[in-house]
C-alpha cells in the first residue's frame, strides 16, 4: 500500500507512538527518526515518484502481523509518503 499526504511531524509521531509501541511500552518515535543520507537526496521513491529532500526524515517499523511500514516525512513541508507491505 502507498499513500502520500500532509501531516505535522508532531501528529505523525503521536500516530506512530500509538500504532507501533509494544504492548505496555512507550514509544518515542521522534528519537528514532533517521535523516536522509546526502547521497539519497533527489532520489525517487516509487510508485508515485516522491523525491527525497534534504529535509526528509524516515521512520520504519514492523507491525505485529509482520508487515513493514515506512514513512518518509519532509520536515519543511509536512508532505509524507507512506509505504506499507504485508506478507
């Protein structure tokens, strides 16, 4: 599944903290964000051709059902691209 939307980083973190915290644990997704490597700036994420910027941070988590979810968030614009895969 793929989606692109605009959300504030604080609202994205609230969602991630609730969705991906282990039962009985507290998640601080903001502290787990990863900046985009300089060599990846300008690369496209398919299938929508979303372009990584210098302001992009990523969050990737594995759900309890084994699915993988990655969120690429542009901290300047709030634009977020989500990829979710289940198997």
